[in-house]
C-alpha cells in the first residue's frame, strides 16, 4: 500500500503490474530475491541510458 500511495495509484494496480512484470520476465516477484533482480536490472538499464545520453547517443560505426 505504501508503494501505491507513492505512485498515486490503487493498491490493486500495483499488484496487477507486478504480476504482469512477473509473467513477462519469468521472474517470481513474490520472494525478495525476485524483486532484487528486477530492481538491479532497472538500475542497470537507467545507468546505461544515462551513459548513452552523456555520450550523445552515438551509434557504433
């Protein structure tokens, strides 16, 4: 419910989105380990996006 308040959505929306992410990724998000893998992947993705932006989104030749 805390996450729902922070995101300004209904708690059922958070549950639905987590189940959907689990189905799409194949991760079991109910244990803490699954959520840790998801968070790590998102952090890595955001870091990569920031690095690409810093480099001017250059494409390899």
